[in-house]
């Protein structure tokens, strides 16, 4: 993405991008408060995601695959850091809470790949 490659460089790119997205003041008290609210908030939703769900899901992703339709490689999410995971968690919980997925999240291309596991060539 943006000509950036390598684990460290991708992480640095996303860190710089989100570093001052909402606040240029480092406030660990409010940051911890947001983390706690994400973990405890239910808002009447029986199914919700917490940060550990996002962390676990990203930890199970495969690196080196082709970028999606948006041009963002999976490594951008994997190395995007805690702030990105908070935003992803908030987004997914909003989608669950409101029962709505934006069209951009539904836009995909599915390519069926036939694999010859039997070893016979047709």
C-alpha cells in the first residue's frame, strides 16, 4: 500500500496515519476509559465484539495475499496497531447494533477455485 512494504514500514505508515487522527494530546486516562467502555458496553446488544476478538481475528489472518477491492493489504490491518483495532471494533459493533452494513463492506468478488486434490489430471 502506498509503495510501503515490510512489517516495520507498514506498521510505521499506519502509526503515522492514525497518530493524530482525533487528538494530538496523549491522554492515557481517557484512552484507558475508552478501552474499558469498549470491553464493558452492551447497549442492549446480546452479541458484541471486544478488542480481544479483533486482536484474535487479525492474528489468524494470512500474510502475503492479494489486496482487496479497496487496495488495502491484510498486513495494513495486522500491523495497524491498537488505535486501528479500536476503530474496527467500534465500526463492527455499530453495524451489529444497527443491523446495517454499509454497501462498501458488502462489495466483494468471489472467485471459485477448483483444486485437484486427487492428483489426476483431466
